[in-house]
């Protein structure tokens, strides 16, 4: 399974979302899933924010783009390619001021591309291309947004659902560790334990889905050859 793993926390080793993402990948390996990770830290390799050149180039038909337009879109093209080549995506981020970190918003802007991650169908409707990838969002939140007075302030979950639903992700998974920073130590520990338990469950489900998939013709031939040699 080729997994695109994207971290978006400004913190490094002190980041809960980063730690939880690593935990999830470890659980997948414990479930005997053959994991190949394509890693991106958008706080280090931050995608460029949309500017005029990008906005003009992205809506110019590909056949009509100038070399300058192609150059302006090249980093976005590469990000889209990595996304499309993945079998699954793990996006880990904290909630900043009720929504996503700006570095991840820049990533979203770069991967929302006409003709690449969504297409305009003959019926006039927009069709997202990411229909085969599993997608998991791992978020950390300082407060507990499951209860009032904060439950109405969660702009992160609907924004992620909308952005990735637009490009074809119909059923993303969410594991939210909360409350963390603005809570007592016992509540923080409980929140992290709850998140790890949920991630272990998701890992088991992903592993079962991988196990249930029919082997590709290439893999079947390789298994047959291995059996004959044995």
C-alpha cells in the first residue's frame, strides 16, 4: 500500500498530530500491511500560495499554456501526481483558530486542479477523480469541540470534507484528539489514549480491506513463481 503521509503541524517532536500519524503507520505495519510511505511536511516544503500567475495558468486550457504558465503550475502538477499515485492518504494536522493550518490550506489550493483532480463532465457536473484512495484525517484540538460552547466552532471538519469531497473523496475518516492543550493532564492523556484506540481500529479495518483485495495479475504470477521455486 502506497501511503501519502502529510504532516502540517508547526511543532516538531512536541506535535501530537505528528505522533499520532506515526502511531497509525506503525499499527498498519503491525497488521502486516506492506506500507510504502511518500512523506510530505508542508511546514518545511510549503506549497506556494495562489498568485495571479497560478490563477490564470490553471484555468487556461493545457494546449494553450505558455512555457511560463507551465512553469507556474509545475510544483502543483507534482503534488497532484503524488496524490493520484497514492493508494491511501494520511493527513495529520492541528486545528489552528478553528480551521486548518495555512500551510495545509496552500496544499489544498495546489491539489484542487481542473483536469487533474476533478473534471467537468459532459453532463455539466464536476466529478472528482480521487475515488479509489482511502483518506484519513488525524487532527489535534486544544479544546473539546464535541461539546458546547465550542461544538459550533469546528470549521476544520466541514472544510476538509468539502475540499476533498470536491475532488472525489466520498467517505474520509476522522480521528480527532481532543481536548489537549487547554485541558488538565488527565484529560489530555485520556484524549490521546482515545485517539490511539480509534487509530488502531482504523488500522485493522484498512488491513482487512487490503487482505480482501484480489491479487493483481503481476502479484499472482510472482506468487506462482515463488511457489514453484520453493
